[in-house]
C-alpha cells in the first residue's frame, strides 16, 4: 500500500512539472513507455495516476495515453470487452496520417476483437494493420501481427493459412534476433503440424523450440513447451515418457490446462480415478474455454462409469453449453471466405489504382515521344538486365564458393592439410627451441593451438555428418525411393514431404541452402536434387518423375547453370548436389 502511494505521488508531481503540448508527453507517460515491455504492471499503475488530469491534456496526448493503457492491459492479459475506445484511437491516427501509431492501433483493435471472440473482425483489423505497416520499419509489430493471425487461423483449424502467417512471423523475429518470440512461434508452428497429424514435423519443431528456449535460459517458456511435448508423447502412446515429462513441469505449469488435461487422462487410464478427477477439476478452474469443454466431457464419462449419474448429467450439461459457445466462435468457412475476399479486394484496389495512373499517363504522351522514350528505356533495360544477370552470377558464385569452403572444412582433405601444417609448426618449434627464440616459440604455440582447435572442430563436423548420412541411408524413405522402380510404386506428395524432412535432417538446411543458391527453383528441379542425394540413376529419376531420360539430362544441365552461373554437364550438377 505504501509503495502504491509513492508511485501515485511521484507520478502526480512529475505531471505537474511536465509540459503537455504537442509530443512532449507527461513524464509519467514517458516512464510508462520505457517500462512497458519489462514491467507492464508498473506501466499501468503510472498511467492510472494520470487518469484524472487527462481531460485537460491536448487531444494527441489523450489519444496516445488511451493507446498505452490498452497496450499495458493487453500485456497483462486483461480481456477487452468493448471496442469503443480503440475504434476512436484508430479513427484519430487514420485522419492524422500517423502510420506507425495507426499500425499499432490496428494491432490492439485486432486483440480487442480476439478477446470478444469476433474472429472475423479480428482478422480484418490485423490485415488492415499489415497493409498500413508495409510502409513502416515496425518489423517487430509485423511479426506480432502475423503471429496473432496464425494463432487465430489455427483455432479455426485452417492450418495452411496459419502456417503461412507463422512463417512470416518467424522471418520477422529471425531478422531481429528475437530468440524468445522465435521459439514461441516455432511451438505454434508445431501445433499446426500436430493438428494436421504430421507428427514427425510437429515433434521436430517442438524440439527446436524447446532447444532455443533452454539455450537462452527462458525457463518459463521452456517449461510451457515441455508441457506441450508431454501431451504430444501421450498422443503418440509414449505414456511413461509423457507422465515423467508432465510431472516434471507441473510445479511451473500448475495452471496449464493442457498439462492438467493430459495428466488426468493418464491417471484415468491407470485406474486412479481420484487423481483423474482432481486434475480434470483443476482444468475447470484454470483452463480456457476449449480446455474446460474437454474436461467436462471427460468428467461426464468418468462419473457415469462410477455410477454418479447426477454428477455425470451436470458435467454433460456444462459440456453442451461450452460446446455451443465454441461452435459460435469457430466459424471456419466464414473466416476463410473473409480472408480470401479481403485479399481479392485488396489486389483489385491496387490494380484499379494502377489502371487509372496508366490511363492518365498515356493521355499526356505523344506517339513520337512515346516511341523515343520506349527506345531509350529498352536500351537501358537491356543494359540493366545484362548487368543484373552478371551481378546475379557473381553473387551465386560467391555463395557457392562459401558453401564449398564450408564443406571443405568438414572434409578429410582439410584435416590432412591441417595435420601437415601442424607437423611443420612442430618442426619450427624444435628449431626455435634450439635457438632459444622465446617470442617465436610463443607465436608458434599460438598457431599450433588454432590448428588443433580447427582440426577438432572439423573432425567433429565430419563425424557428425557421417552419422547423419548413415542414418539417412538406413531410413524407410531412402529404401522406399530405391524400390519404387522395381516394385512399380507410385510416389505421392506426402512421400516427397517425408523425403524433404529426412534430407534436411541428414544434411542440415539442405533445402534452404539450395534455395539460397537458386531462389527460382521449380518443383521438378527440387525433386531432381533430392533424387541425386538418394544416389539414384537418371533412368530411375525418369521413372519416378514420369518423364524421359533425355529430359532428366537436359534439366540437370540447365539447373547447373542456374545454380553456378556456368555452363556444365549433368555430372557437374550431381557433384555439386552431393557435396552440398
């Protein structure tokens, strides 16, 4: 109580001595802005001290005060129940032409509609924010907006739309080096794969998310991800591992609905009815709408099997009420149509504006001038294309050279070369010792340590790569593609997806590195690269891809030029891909 009074007194004094004209906000507001991310509760307390004095402040100050208040409440997970205030803020910044604040306002408008379970309007607000934010450098806010859209689409079971948004969010966070948000978003990506029953991919992204969270000592986040992994283990039938994982994180995740639900299911399967009843009862206290619905459903069945008909009927009634609420919120078709319609309208508007501009320009240009300008422009374009093509080739060659250098550092040849250098350094050390040259000895010892460290690192990388390659060659997907021709098997889209995952695990980031060398890679070209990694003959490739062997040969030659910028053969491509 005493601390709270001090905050109020301090903020009041600061406001009296501050100027509120223009963008010179009260000092208490500035302090709230500075501690918003780290201590949103303190920020909200500081803002509340200014509530009574805001009526006399300039409109700009009032509006930003309201925006900051909503921001602090959002960070404290305080649900918004009305859109009246945030709509007035959006309208103010739209008329003012302040794109940065307008983008931020749209973000919290979307959050408001999210809390009000109005998914359609939430998505529309996020879309509008992204449209405004394209012309700003608010990369973090772009990532947060894409992330929220991804979560909303996932709740609607629109997993493809969700992944699209999540990957955009990951690009934003990756560019900023925001490891915490990156790890959290990877967990969201894992949920989309789990929702589509793509378990291998889901597990991969869960593990990667957990690894990053632990690496940067974000224990709370890591425990939350571990809780999700425990539930994942349970779904996969790994009951012992699931129970061990969930009980380990339970103290930190005491109010996590998914952890409690899963533990209840495990104890129910083990015949420990009281424990199951306890954990599902905890979900009714702490879980969200979906988790409470599941808990009521499970308790309905549990009490029925225990002969408690009255309790069973009560839980069943509550389950049906919650299910109706969820059905009202989850309007997948309507949301998907809204998203597609918005994109269509946005593109149509851009095309219409472009048509008007072109029409206006055409009316101002005489035929002779047009011809002259066209000729000049054509010459310039040709020159630029030639230059850009050369530059592209140079950049491709540079990237390729760097990759080759990296690969060489993982090779036995590099290790042998370093061993020869070490022998030479040893010889020189002996010579320096005889001459009693202490300075030279010191320099040579330093050089020796660098070479030894480099050798150890290269040996470890080489060994790790060999283990991964060996595991890949023993995998089911490797065997499947090698017997496709003999057994006349048909390769499906999911088989290609499985192969991509296996190759990217055996040769880390292979697909990403390949696209880095050649961004305009077609699906057929990508599949050929995968088949080269499988060490298949061009005849087998032709069979799998349903084309002629000569087509495979020509495609390999063209692809080598696309990647390296040089003329070459199909065998040159094979060597490049094998070494990549």
